[in-house]
């Protein structure tokens, strides 16, 4: 059965504002943008069966705006200067002093500078020239944060499981307490942009039965085109997976691992035998060739990451198409000949850019805002003490048709999760 509101993150207002463009030699058309999160309204509510956490330790029904800002800052910083204390507050690692709300706002305003990037799977990012952003979210070119989920029951013998997905619908629902539950949505203001050069683009048309079609259009310099910034945004979820630890017996709770994947467990004296030499735990901790692992180890293989990541592509009636793909036929939303970003960029620059190859086209779930659609399952939570970590990433997709002049207004993101409860055979 469906349990809408059982795990709810509502009114996630990312409010990407002040996004302006200028033509430069860098990638697409460079975006000088700022993610203003001083008005970041994020509420996470866990209902029957679920709890949620921003730090993986303190689980609750609601996540505050301040906690959400902390998660974004930690995603940007990567734990270099900041960390959580035992109560889940963001603190400076050196002094352990709490980071104030004003300090958070300054950090976010000055460091998260969204620029066009692209990602095939939603967890690694490249620029238009194909260079990888090795600094990750620390580049400030996209937003990344972690959330943690678990069931309210820590008893495995309860044999309950919940499939978690994004909740989408035409209208909001009201729960038994009279609280409105708003569906997942992305929205932005609609702008009229005066073109500096000619452009070929597509308009989306929808008939009474909901069938969509793409109409090829052309505009000359100084004519105006309608732009909705939300159509250039992408976001992804990545469920973090871990490998089981090979234990000698039930008492083995931790071990050391070297670069070759070899495991080393303590003997009866609590020491570790390395190439015939007995080492204490203190000596192992000081040896950079060995890493302490407890209970499980991160599985970051490409196949695992691909299978547990998903990209979402939300759009509205003002959408001008999707990715520019080489060889896509006329009438397709991927048609490069009428891709607004591609044609507008190439009409302005002497150095041309070219559409992506078909095999590089990301697989996305496209969703038209304000419609009913069953979304794919993000993860399955089972009763017991285990915790599931999910990384969320938001970015401006540089190969999208709508990623061009005019993204000057805010983009509001509202995330809501729903669950389907099922019984585990036990």
C-alpha cells in the first residue's frame, strides 16, 4: 500500500537567485551565479516507519533550515574545516566553536557559484571540454549534500520494508493532522530574453490527451524568447553502498586494510601481524599504508555507483528541449539543429561546440511539473538498525537546450518523499 507522507521532505527551497550570463571563452556560456540559501526553507518530516538525519547520528522527524545549510556546507567543504559535533551542530574542526547562521549564509553566498557542468550518471562532473572537476562539490559549481534514512523499528524480526521514491502529483494532499503535503516540484520565474544573436530552438506543445510534440522555431537578433530557469536544472540521488566485512568470528568488529585490499585482524594480544612483524594498534594508526575499517567498507566501484544513482529532469510548458545529441532526428527533444543553447552559442563564438554522442546521453527520469507520475524507487529500507545514506546533487546542465542567457531569477525546489510498505518473508 502507498504511504504518502510516511517520509516527507517538503518545501526544499534552494532558491538559486541572481543567475546571470556573459559570453566568455570558458565552456558553454559562463554563468556567474550565486546560490542564495539565506532563504533556504527546508523541512524534512518522518512519519510512520521512518526517521531522517542530516548527520547520520541524530535522527528525528524534522530537519531544520539551519541543519540543511550545514549539510550543504559540509558537502562543499568535504570535512576539511568543518564537522558535526555530537548534537549535529556544524562546528569548526580546529576550535570546536559552533558555526553561526550568519557565518553559514556568508559561506554559501560566497562559495557556491553554479556554472554549467554535465554528468552522465549524476555523481561525477565535467566541463564542456570534457575535463573532470576533480575537486568535486568543493569547486562550488554544483550543490551536494547527504541525508540519512532508517526505519523506526530496529528489530529485524519485524520483517517490514519500505520502497522510498519521490512523491509527485497534480495537487497537494492533507494528512490526518491537517498538514499540507506538497508534491515534489521545481519552479522558476518566466523571463523574456532579448537575443544578441540569432537562435534556432524548439517549443513544446501538448494536446488535450497530454501528447507532447516539439515545434522547430527560429528567431533573429533582438527578438525575444521565453526562458524558465528550472528547465536547465538537474538533480540526482546516489544511494551509498558498502561491502560486507569478512570476519574471522562474531567478535571481529574492525580490521585494517592495505592498498591491495588485504585485511588484517588483531590476534589474542590485540596486535597485528604484518610481514612477520607484530604491530600494536597505535603503530597501525600511524602507518599511512593501512586504514582502519569498522564493520563495512565503502563500495565505490563504477558498476555499483551507476546502479545506485539516478538523474531527474523536471520541466514545464516553457521547456525548449533536452540534451543536444549528435544525429538526433527532427522532432526529437534531443535535435541538435534546433537546440537553443547550442545554436545560440555557436552563433556568438568563432570556436564552435558540438553535440554529445548518443552513447554519452545520460539516462534521466523526465517529469513535467504538476502531473501525476510514479517515480522510480530510490532505495528500500528494511526494519533493523541499518542506516541508508543518500547523496543529493543539484546542477545546471550545460548541454541542456535551456542553459543560455536569461537564467536570472530564482529556482525553487520542493522535495517530498513517499513510501510503499511491504512485508518481508521471515
